[in-house]
């Protein structure tokens, strides 16, 4: 992956074929920068025991559910960091494009394995 080139996020987003299938578009230090399309409710409740997870909404709206807290809707331009160890899940009734910034060791759905879970290798273009 060449991290010294300009990346057009919208062009990269056009390459996304499946919902809930993040793709790594760049990296900085020990973090991956990922894009994902969200639509539906397929993400299970999960957490990342040792890593925070940053969500940035590029386009659309995303329902963020945090265990034992009121859910909230993120909209275009919103950013939220889910602290490590916190159970969460996301969904969207319409197409939503998000950017994720995650430590390279972050598992897609934590230790919860479902048919939509993607390994790090499956997140590379």
C-alpha cells in the first residue's frame, strides 16, 4: 500500500461492493484507515477489548448503539470514538458511507464471529 499518494475517498467508495465489508484505503502509524458502506442491521453486538474505534460519517446517517446507554444517530460530518471494551453495534436504514480508523490489530466484529465478519486480509483491496 502506497501511503504517499493522494487518495480520493469518493472514488474509493465507488469500489465498495458489499455492505458491512470495510476496505483498508491507507494507514498511518499503527492504524488502518478504512471505508465501509452500511445499510441494514447485520452488525452484531461486539467490542474491541484492547482498541478504540473511530467512526466518521462521510455521507448518510448511522444509528450508534452503545450498551447501557441511549442510542443516537450520527449524521454526515459527525465523528465518534467507541472506547475499547465497550459493547456496540451500528445500523442504517439507508446507504451510509463511513470511515473507520482502527489499530491494525482490531478484529472486524471483535471476538463475535458471524457470516459478515471479515478478516484483516479480506479488508485489503
